[in-house]
């Protein structure tokens, strides 16, 4: 219950005096005596009508307060449509940006897997020296061999279940005569059992589906794949689908929303691990302890902590390493005593697995954290702007607030009323922010999904605003209302009662304090804007340098497409023959200047690497002799425009039966053949005393940025694809004399004629491939620049509002000065000087903050230092210019006022 401490009659004299003053003010605006009296009583009498009614009835319940506050708040906002529209739009933009980025953060970094008791899951990592064949998506510590997985699964005493998966198995799917390329995940038979995932249709895989190699030809479809490609038809159950030229029976459909154990990937098929030989025909490695390709996750026994489980696994893991060491030594994978010690010193590490494997988190954590911080700053700037507006409104409403205090309302009651008004504004902005957030999120995902490099990582993310995001939006809305509404409410409710009732609003006490608060808010806005602007300028300069980077090749007039015959069980020899035949047929297409092919595409972050031995090179202790490798066709370097420095490039005669040859780049020559001519010297794959360099270096080429424009220059060794014993598929590069984009249809026709059952994919110009590789940087730059410009606009509006308010309060002073002979230029300098002082203080604070924070951006920048003078100087000049404009407009307006008119008004 809330009770009044005073009656309205206690302040009747003050109320009548206040109404008389208000009546006089309204008469000066042109109203008649009767009209002014009625308007004054209507304006201030309605304020207390509901309070008097509740006081007389003796019932003052909290819901009565709430209903009254909401009604009054809505009425006040309706009377001030300009303020309401500006406030709602400002909050919609600020909260909407936060909603969009939080949705990405939630899906990529925070959300738990949709499985039973995800908190019991852990991800296994191991620290032993790994040497052999490795397929790793983000860390060599996160991959295991199948024999090690079986030993850990069958002999541990800490897990209720241990699953394994190979999440990156691309397959060719043929269904009813139509072939396409799809993504599959090879999983252990207990995969779904350990996760506690049940089928939406049919059944999931079971331990019985992991028996002998090649004896489990079954598959489970993802729910999305089932609905997109099979129309959600239940009849697909028990049907045979041709996958990599192997008939597999569809036994079930995974539940909706389940996309495996790694956010950011969405496998379309789940296939037993024992079908690896058929799914990856040119790399089985199922029984070799030196073939690392499996990710492992476990479910802890009930009551078992992660720390205890990790400690309990160490003896078992050490025993497994001791049993594997003789095998690794016998096959020359591990040779030196030092490497043996490093191998045996390995340990098992368990990390939380509730959110799945952290591949996407590892890649996206820094950019998303940066974006979240930036949208948070924008929202703070928006709230500071609204707080300044509410401070001004509070002063304009001093008569109303004083009257309510005179009528007996407590200060707490008034604060609650003013906060309710702020909450109403915030709720309207929050509701509008959902539309802004959804549109922003959809635009971001749409832009990224068109980038082949990024699309696989974001394939499981959606633009739906789920309950978690809605709860976040509601929380931010309420906190925003408190942030921008509490300080103005406290300030407005602290007015001196007697003085406020007797004086006019422009001279009411407390005005100077209100101005100081608004100035502090403007300084905070400017400082935050400086940080955002400097970050956006750094990203912009980085993007310009990245787009102008020398790639070491010519990407104009180049078109590419890919095929993978190995997935359809072509042998490496058959694949090489097909590549030769297709390459020769493509060369006959009108408009084609030259053709070649490569096993791994350029500018696609796709690569392979091997450890090598180089002739007459003795590795130093700890020296890394692992280099990137690619198998390419004849005339590859001339087709790609990669200059040859010494020697020659590959020719038609470099076949499987001829002398083994290689071409190296400058980086390899500098690292392993310093001061010598490498042409004619030799190298070999692998290391150890039994490895003898037998592959002749026939040429040296410049350092081409094959992986990404950010590539600092990898040591690269190229081999002829005809001499690659594991050749499975690759990408063709066709240099044209005409527009390359117009060649796609003709190239597809030739490929379909030579390889009718193979899907042709990634058909695009190399220029488009370059743009795709640059899209994440462009998107980040565009988003940060948009946020910075929005922040700058809000800061400019805030500074303009403060200066307009200050000038309006000083109208009488300025009028007196001008009447006494002051020059307009002096007034202009005075007003602009005060505004520039505010901007300068904010600028100094912002620069200091930027110097401290932008160093965190180093990993995201290219060719630009976080302390680049251009960014700091450019932002400073821009903000000074904006501040001048924001101060000049109100100063010029007051200079046009006739001093006599201003003095008569006062």
C-alpha cells in the first residue's frame, strides 16, 4: 500500500500562484484571458485528478499505480511525437544491432548441443607428437587415429560412452539419375546412442552398424536434407541411394535441429565409419596408428567430474602410446630419440563439450566479440543521447513536477512515473528492434552464405529470433530504460518545490547542474564514437591494402570448376588420365587460351602439407621442414600467370613413368637452399635416415598467395598430378581470350561429355573466387563503418542538442550583450568555443581509449598498425568538423534574434 503524506489543500496557495503564472505565459502567446485560464487548469489539473480520486478512496494498490503510470506515460509521449519518434528510432537501431549480433554469438559460441544432458559431454585432445597423415580442421591436438579411438573406447573407466566422427567427408550422391555433391559425416556406430539422439523417421545408427570394413552400407539423412531433396517423403526409408558409386540403404532421418556435434557445420548424411574406404577411396588409413582423422567426444559417467576423468585417463593413454611407439618406429614415422620422448610425454586433455567441438568458436570468437563490443558501444551512445533529451524534458516539465510534489506525491512516486515513461519508450524501441535485428541478421547470413569459404562454417546458423534472443532483447530493453531514464528522473524529481512553483522554467534552479550532466553525456558519446570511428578506419585501410595485395599471379580472364573422380572410385591413374583428356578437350573450346588443373584450388583456404627432406640440408634442432604441397598439371604456372624465376614448369612428358620432378617457390629456396641454385637438386617426402631425396627440382617460381590474400608467403612445393599416387580430384583453370563468365556453359558441356556421372561444382571466375575470399573482411569493414557512422550521427545530434539548449538558456544574457554592443562574431566564437571544448575533451578520452583497445585488433588487420597515424588524425579532423557544424547552427540561430524582442520576451 502506498499512502500520501500531504493533502492537496496543503499547497493550495502555491498552486493558485503557479496557475496564475502559467496563465500569464499563455496569454503572451496570443491566447485570451479565458482561453489561457482554461488551458492552464487543463494542463495541470489533469495531472492530479487520478491521484486525488485514489487518495479519497483510500485504495492505492501497485497495479493502480502501474495502470495510471502507463496511461499518463502514453499520453505524454503522444503529446510529444517528435521526441517519441526520435527516441524509438534511436533505440530500435541500437537494440536491433545488439539483437542481431547476439543471435550470432549465441548460435556460434554459447548454445548447447540439442542432445540429452549436454553438460556431461567432453571433447578429447591429446598432446603427443603426431607424425604421419593428418586431416585436421583447426588443431592437431584434436584428432586421433581409429586404433587409438578403439583402445580408449573399450578400456576406459570414466565414460559411459565414447564417440568418434570424421566431419568433413564430401560425397557424390546419385538419386533417380540426378547427381550432386553433398556433405557427409562418418560416425562411429554409437554416435547417436552416446548423444541420446533419436530418429525422426526410421532409426539412427547403432553399434551393430560398425562391424567389418565395408560391411555396413547404410545411411541416416539429416532432417533438412530429407525435406529439401526428398520432399519429406517417408517412402525414402529403406530405399537405396548411390553414394560415391556405393549403394547405401537409407535407414532413418535425424531429428530436426540436430546438425551433429559441431556448430557451423550441417552434415547432410551420417554414414558408419566402417564405410570410410568407400567414402574416401584414396585414403583409408583405418587401421594405421599414424593416420589421424577422427574427432572424439565422450559422455562422463554420472558423478564423474572432468578433472577426475582426465586424471583417470592418463595411465591408459600412456599405455596406448607405449604400445604404438614400436609401430611408429618400425614404419619410420618416429625416428629420433628426442621425438620418441615427445611422443611418450603426451597427455589426454578434456575440454567442455556441452557446446560441441569448438571449431566455429575458435574461428569466430575474435570477430564476434569485436562486433558485440561495437554494437554495445552504439547502444550506450544511443542511451546517453536519450538521457540528454530526457534531462531537457525534465526541465521543461518543472512546473508539472512541482505541482505534483505540492499535491503530496512523494519523490519515489515521481521517479517511478518518469521511469515508467522511459520504459514505455524503451518497449516501443525494443519491439521495433526485433524487426531491425531480424533484418540485420538475415542480411548478414545471406551475405556470408554466398561466400563458399564461409558458408560451410555457418551452414547451421539461422535468422530465427528464438526465445533466448527474445529474452536478451527484453533484458536489453529494460536495462536501456534504466540507463537513460534513471538519471533524468532523479534530477527532475529533486527540484526545489517553493522556487519551482514561483519561477519560470528558464530560470529554475538546477538548470546549471542539468547542463553539466548533459555535457558529461555528450563527452561520453564523443569518446565512444572516436573508438568506433578509429576501428572502422583501421579496418577500411586494412581492406584497401588487402585488395591491392600482390597475389603473385594474374586472376583476370580465368574461370574455374571442380570435379572429384576419386569419390566415384576412379583410381589415381584413371583420375590422371581423365584430367589429361578433359584438359586437352577444354583447350579446343573457342576462346580458350590455355588450360591446366590443380588438386587443391587457390584462394580457398584449401591445402595439404607434408614433411620433407632436402638434399644437402641438415635440419637444425626444432626446425620445421613441413611445407605446403599441391599437385598441378602441365602449363599450370603460365596459365595462372605465376612467373618462373629459374628452370621450367611441368610439361606433358612429366608422367607417372618418367623422372620424378618438382617445382618450388622462392620461400623454399631461401629456407632450404640458401646461397645455392636449387634447380637440379633433389628433395623427398618424409624424413629419417632411410629417406633419400630422389625428386629433382626443375624450376623455381615466385611466391604466389595460393591460400588467401592474407597469406604471408607459404613455402610451397608443386608436383605433377600425373606423379601423385593419391590423386582423387581437382580444380580446372581455364584462361580465356574473352569474358570468362560467358565460358561456363561451354566448359560444363565438355566436362559432362567426358565425365557424365561426375558432379561439376564451384563453377566461377577466379575474380569471383577472390571476391569470395575477401567477403568476410568486406563484411566486417562495412558493418563496423555503419556502426561508427551511426554513432557519429548520434553524437552530433547530442552535441547539437546540448548547444541548442545552452544557447536557449543564455538568450537573455546574449541579448543583453548584443544590446550593449557585443559583435555577432564574438557571440559566435563564444558558443562554438564551448562546443569545441566538449568535443575536444571527448576526443582526447576517445583517443586514449582507442590506443588501449585497438591493439586487440592486430590479428584482424592486414598491413596496418593499430596505431596508424592516418586513422587517428583523420578521425580527429572529422569529429572537429562535425562539432563545428553542430555548434554553428544553434549559434547562428540565436544571432538572428532581435535583442529587444528577446529582452521583452524574458
